[in-house]
């Protein structure tokens, strides 16, 4: 339910907070300026002061991302977004690094690889694939918990010399719950004692039926260390992506998801945004969670300053008012007034939630003291 702090209400009414507290006291309510009152109480209070009540509902302020669905004809193919999951030490980080090394444009840029939480690879066939660089199912579930379903494909890494471990099984369950297609990367095939066939058999027990077992889950034997079969894995991703027919409208106000964010000593608040739809541009005004801002600079995963970032592109954004949380949505809005309106509305909602306690009425206060 709608609620507001006495402080915020006093600001909006242009009255002293202490006067509101006094009036509430007369209405049998003991609250301090920092506490929250519900909308009905607020309305009574406002009328008591002879002001006119204007309630603003969430629908009046919030950005309705479901409302403006992009028409089919505006959609263009976009790169798949891939997350790597698997048990600890099975080679997630090694595989992410090895796949990053396959990028054919990284060399041209001559840049030092920037770890910004996601990177894009262009394969030798010209296909683009975006990898989330925050392996592990914590990141995956945390993002999902915030309603961010950015992953199109999960790569399940299983070490061929170790087999299915607890986090492997967790990853399978999370992936199934999310309804995201999976590709199995059987890693460390260079090692003595590697037994890929055993992995395929064990996967059956968890209803992951790979192609070699007449199922429809692609499996690829790789070695992240020796860089074996990485091209096969990329092909498998490209094939899966084709089946998904991933599309987005690049010609609209951008919407993206925070992959990671931090306060940088020199640059201030910095967030890595994965653009979901639209094109993010330098100069764009936006809201992200309870923060707002204006894009001062965009830096890609190769450390290069860019002017724009389209769907499925990860990009570092500078020019935020504060540090947002991973999984929050960035939305470009018309102007700074609108950005401030949405951000301050969300801040109030967050404050109300933090301070929400039922205002004690005098009777209960006194009975508590007696
Ligand atoms: P993570 O915990 O899943 O991120 O695993 P890491 O990428 O950190 O790898 C764990 C260990 O396995 C490291 O010592 C890697 O060098 C090693 N490793 C990863 N991939 C391979 C591989 O394909 N072959 C071999 N022999 N070792 C590997
Ligand atoms: Mg790791």
C-alpha cells in the first residue's frame, strides 16, 4: 500500500514537520518525522491543514516497460547473451578467458581487455556472441530475482575428470527453472582420466539428454587450457541462437540491465549495462533503479570510447548520480525532469519500505508503559 514519511509529506505541503507531528498527536497518533504514515492518514492530515489532496499512484509515475511492446516490423536480429555455469574448478573462468581470446576484432582494437562484467566476441564467421563474465549461478539467480532475464543460453561446464558435482546439479536446476536452453561443455578433455562418455551418462539421470544420447541438448568436448574445440563450442552457440530467433528493436529509447556497478575513484559511479533493446547514446538521460543520470561517456569491453551501444552490447556507462544494483533496469527517458521524477518517486518508495512501521496509537503506547 501507498505510504509516505511525515518528513516528505511536510516538504510537499510546505509545512513544518513538527507541525505535522503535533497535528498527528491530536489525531491520536505518535509518530516522528522520520516515520511513515499510510495514504489514508496522510489524506486526513493534509485536509486538516486545509490543503488539497492529490494522490500520485505508481502508474502515474513509473515507466511501464510492458506497455510499449515493439512492433514486429521494428525487430532486427541481435546477438545471444550467454552465461557460463558449473561447479567450482571445472573451468568456468578458464573457458571465459579462452573464448574471449577467439574474438577476431579484439586484435584490431589493440586494446587491453577490460573486465567490465560482460564481453562480446565476433567469431571468424562474423557471428556476434555476448558472454556474461560473472560466472556462477549466484549472479544468474540474483539477476533473475530482480526480474532480469538477460541470459539466452547457458553453457554448463563439466570437468570430464570430475563428473557431476553439487553445483553442476544446481546449475542444471536453475537453468531448467529459467527455461533457458543449455549447451554442455565437457571440459578438461586433455587430462588423463577424462571420461566424457561417463558425463553424458550421468547427465541422463538429471534429464539432460545430449545429442550423442539421442537428445536435443548440444554437447561439445573442450579443453579451455589447451584451447581445443573452442570453435565447435562457438558454432554450437551460434546454432542454438539461430533456433531462438533473437531479435530486438534497435531504433528506440534504450533499455538495459545493470550487469555490475561500482564507485570508481577517478570516474565516479560506473555501471556496466547490457542493452536489451534500443540504442544507448552519449547524452541520453536515464533512470536506473533509484538513480538517474546523463550518459557522459560509453566505454566498450575493449576499453574503447564509443558513441552508441545497441541491443546485446555490454557497455560501461559514466554519468550516474550513484551506484545502482546488479539486475536493475536502465531506461532512457525524455528529459532530466522526468528522470528526476521517477528516481525520486522510487527513492521515496524505498524509504517508505525501510521505515514502514504501524504508527503506534496513544492507547497502545500508554498500555505499553503501564
Ligand atoms: P572455475 O572455478 O570454474 O572458474 O575454474 P577455473 O577456470 O579457475 O579452473 C580451475 C583449474 O582447472 C585451474 O587450475 C585451471 O587451470 C584448470 N583448468 C581449466 N580448464 C582446464 C582444461 O581444459 N584442462 C586442464 N588440464 N585444466 C584446466
Ligand atoms: Mg572462476
